[in-house]
């Protein structure tokens, strides 16, 4: 994430009040989200896994003037065993991964209806910089939508990282590239790609949400709201906790801006109006 990521989180007034009071944002387990197929997938076969790895090693070998390669039966068996172990680890990891779901814009009328209690809640505008994401080991991804069966081959992500290593080390031997692929940085990058893909595929029925996700190694609340909250968007002011929300913003988030949206059937898009709230004596 070279530049800050801006995303938008729609909240009911009660949920917004809780976030502001605690100064935190919640990263949910897949089982806590409203899609019953969240992070549900199958692993590809060991044969498919081995085929991708064999093809990749052979491809790089030939690019460097070597022969085409293939694994012997012993190597295939060892890879199948490693494949099974890693699939179990991935399954366990994606079951407890933390998912922060957000939107790409603050004027999505369906999002106001679904997640902000028919627009009586608010929408947080959040800005995540590299320092914050690195500190909490977060990574951002766009949700992918399709109607196909979810079958993940971890070797596809390993291949992506291995080919990147080959480009970055054009003079390295195949054995040297293999050793580099076993280092912690490469293994972590491959693991993140796989976990991100496994936890960020949804059915096309959800495509209208155009969701952005931040993923964390574990679910739970992160005390980062004061660092990432830049603006609060609202439509209505008759929410149950509106007054309390304004008091917390004034007391603990004085630099945060407010934007009022007015939706009209005669407009192609809503028009935001920046607003400033001040305390007055009574």
C-alpha cells in the first residue's frame, strides 16, 4: 500500500456510538458475517498443486538455458504430504482471520439502507497509511465476485511469488531461487496472497456492494479509530444516538470533519455539504 487507502464504513447509530466510545474498529471472523458462504472453499488436488510447481520450475530452468524438469515419484509424494499439511494450516487460518468490510464510496444508497439503519446511522471515512497497516499486519484487498465453485490452488500464489523472485534476480540459478522462495519474506507473501484470495471471494449476488476488505491475522477489535477516522458522513439526524455521537466526536475527535448528504430523485448523484458543529452556551 504505497499511498493511503481510503474506504467507507456504514454503521447504525448504536454501532457508531460504540466504536467512537471505544476508539476501535472490529475485524470479524468469517462466521460472524452475513454471508453464509463467507470464506468457504475447497482445496485443489495435490496433482494440480504439483503440476503448477513443476511447470514453474521447468519454465524458469529453460529460461536460464537449462533443461525441462519434472519431479520423480519420491518428490511428488513429498510434495503431496506437504500440500496436505499446508492446506490444513490455511483452513485453520482462514477460520480465525479478521475481516473488516468497507465500501468504496459514501453515497451508496443501498449501503445506507442495509448497514446504516435506513440512513439514520453514519458512514465513517477511514484513511489507512502504510505505518498503521504494517503495525497491525493488515493487508487490503478488493472482493472478487463470481458464481463458480471456489477451488483454491495454493501453488498459483506460490508461482506468482516465485516468478517475481525470478524477475528480481535475473542472474540467479534455479537452486538459488528455490532457496529464496523458502525464506520468511517469500513464504509470508505467498501465504498472504492465498489467505486473501480464500477470504475475499463472494457470489455475484453481492457484487453491487463493491466491497473493499482489510484483513488481519486474527479477529477482534483494533484501537485505531482515532488514527484513521477522517470524516463522518450522515443523511438524517433523527437516529437514536445522534446527540451522543456528536458529543463524542466533539470531545475525542475534534479534527474529524462532518459531511451532510442530501439524496434527490432529480439528481444523478447526491450533493455533499461540509458542516461544522460548535458548542454554544445556553
